C-alpha cells in the first residue's frame, strides 16, 4: 500500500472515530440544495447586518435605534445560528458519504487540459 493510500485510510478512520464520539443532532432547521447556497445565505446575513450597523449609527430616535437593534439581534441570534447548523449538517453528511459532491458545471480556463 503506498503512502498516499495509507494517509487516506488514516484520515477516514479518524473522521469515523470523531463522528462516532461526537453525536451531532440531526439539524432540520433549514432546507438547502448545496453547500454554496448555505454560504450565499450566510454572506447575505452578514451584509444585512452591516447595513443595519450603518443605519443604527444614523438613527434619529431611540425607537428607531431599538427597532434596528431587534432586527440585528434576529439576524445573529436566529438566522445565523440556523445557517451554521445547516452548514455543519451538510459537511457531516459529506464526510459520512451521504452527500456526494460532484460539480456539474466546471469552468475550464484557457490552456487547461484534463490529465489522467
């Protein structure tokens, strides 16, 4: 057995060991198709938060400021944790082999050649 296969086997064994020792809950907080979709949603949450921070710094009244704070807390106490759980769940399923990651539309750049 060559060294690369030994490393691969050891990594797989360690992943199985970690997953068996750490019982992750089965998150069903969010439905998604791809890992990229989860990352996209996380980016949107962060952009919204930045907009809310800007709006909070320009708030004209205490009522406006508290309404903006409630919105920002909702993002980071509800939506962001839900997306992080979905991210974790997707990665775990990929490691367990329950989700196969096969990119469909790979972009091939100039002078790229598939080598086997």
